[in-house]
C-alpha cells in the first residue's frame, strides 16, 4: 500500500491509522472507570463516583452487544470475576463460546440472523430477573440494531431482513433508519430498560451526556424514544420504499398509528440508570490529530459525526483538500484532515461488493487526480461492510493508474464495486478484527 503511488502521503496516513487504533482501547478505559476492593464496587459515572456494597447486592448481570462490546465485557470480567451472575454479549465474527463468566453469542451484521434473535431473547430473559437489589451493566455499541434483534410477533426474521436491506440500500440518515427499526422491535426503543427495571442499570455510553448518546448511530435500548409509528411510515414513504416493505411490517406500523400496537417508550419513569462515559469512541479523532501533529503536520478535525452518501462525502472532502492546495484554506499544508462518523452506501447493484469506507476513498480519489493528496479510511472494527477488509487507501495518482490498468473507476464505483477496484490496485487496508468500534476513521493528507 505504501510501496506505490504517493509513498510519503500513504506512509503518513497509514501510520496515523495504526497508532490511533493502538490508542483507543475500551478494555483499558473500563479498568479505569470500574474498581473493586473489599466488597466495595466503585464506578465513575458522568456526574460522580458511586459505590456499591456488594454484600447488599444479590446479582450482577452483564448484557450488551455491538462491534466494540466484547473488550468492555472482558474488562468487567477481569474486575468482577465470579461476582458476575450471568452475562450475554452479542458479537460478529467470533464463534459462540464462553470466556470465564462472559457468554458470547455469534450474531449477524449488517443483517440480523438467528443468532441475533437468540441473543435478544437471552438478554430479555436475564433482564426480567433483575430486582432492586441487582446491578445490570449494559454495553451498547455500533451494530446492536442487527446483533440484538427481536421483531414483534407478527414479523418474521425474513421480513425483518428484507426491511433492513431496504433501509440500508436506500437511506443515508442513520436516525431515520433507526426510527423504523425501533418500531418493529421488542427490545429497542427503550424497551430493554423497562425489562430491567427495577434493577439498577450501569450504562456504558459514548461521550459524557445522555443527549450525546441519543445521537449515536444505533437504536437506544435503555432510554426513551421520541419517534412514533407515524414517523416510521413517513420515513418509508419519503424514500419510496413503503410499497416494497413486507406486508406484515406495513400492517404492524399502520396498526401502531391506529393505537392498536404499543409505542416505543416515551417516559422511562422510575428507571434507575447511572451512565458510565466511554470517551474512547470520541477520542479516535482527537488521538489522530495529536499523532499527525507529532509527525510535524498541521491537523484539523472536520467532524466526528460525518454522515451522508459515502462517495458524495468523499467528493466534498476532495473539494476541501483542493482548496487547501490552492488557497491555504481552511488550514495550511502540509496538513492532515481527520473525520469520524458513519457514512452510508446507496446500493444500486445487488451483486456489487464493497463498503462505505472503500466507496468514500474512491469517491475522493476520482476528484484529486494530479494533486499531492492521499486519503485512507477504515471501519475501526476491521470489516468494512460485508467484506473482510477494513477499508482502503488512494491518492492523486489513483485515477491515472486505473486508466493504465483499464479499470473503469467511476463505472465500478457506480456499480458498488469499490472492493474490485481497490483489490486490483492492491490498495486495501487489512487490520483483522480489532474489537474496537468508534465508527469510521478517515484521514486525508495534503502535502
């Protein structure tokens, strides 16, 4: 990857990504926030450090799922060990197994599968056991919408998978996608919190405020949900996929509007929740900026909440990078632009292969031809979309190289074949499973 093209820019981009991944570690952060000694459990919450005398606690449950949940659960296992009564963690890419007190269930992503339903049912079973003298740690992360899934009784797994495909292939806004998902679910939209009540919830969350958690790109299982059945139908009609939505789902949503189906939770009531801030999800961009500066580059974080169609976002960032080259604005070169977030891909070719970061890289690469600009982007957990690569890298010479190799860059990009292009150029970034989920990390080097 760094042996061809703009070698210096590629080396810088890859160095920043590698060092950033090495720094962001939820395992270490849990160990900093949770301490146990002499039967006293101390927990650093968003407001204060609280303590629990475990002589007065009957059970400790650990529940959760998503791309970054396993390391957090294993850290809790290290701290609490045999004090954990039961635990269920839903993950992708790892076979179902038990590690000490942590029961791991292999689940589907980006589409839910039988494992996703099994995990959801087990989590609900344990949640319903909780009493006012029990502690329930909940670890939510990117990917929970598919890894912890339980549709309402009238909706089959197959119909839910069809809906998820429609949403992912046609909608870029993750909040709109989640609005629909929550309204066919028996566990998200605040429902899990109600199952756990009156248990005491210790909720690992990104950032340090509940409001920040509500903006994250996965359906909330603990807090109240402001969206409605009517909102869900509006989203499906807005993107012209209502007619393609399975009949069982349309019937359920329509009955919800008529008041015949239960809405998502609008008021959590007496639910007792302590939020444990997990800054590692936000710290990736901050770490990347510091690393770039240590390497002698000016650095700027453009956004930690980047959204939109991946290749279009790539084109937009290409414009910013070219502005820097021509006008030294908004930052002087040599510099590094950094962004995080979760862009999306509109699938127009069901036989295409790629991912959001691969499409972002090629969208940008196609618009920087001849410029001394390098771009690299990965999914922090190690798999971009349905592929086994983390992402890709490209530079101002990529478009020319494609011409020389008879690769139709724009044609393949429009066919959602970003994997083929980057594979042909030997420009994939492969990290293997990282068990870290901070969404995507995007690096643009301007020299």
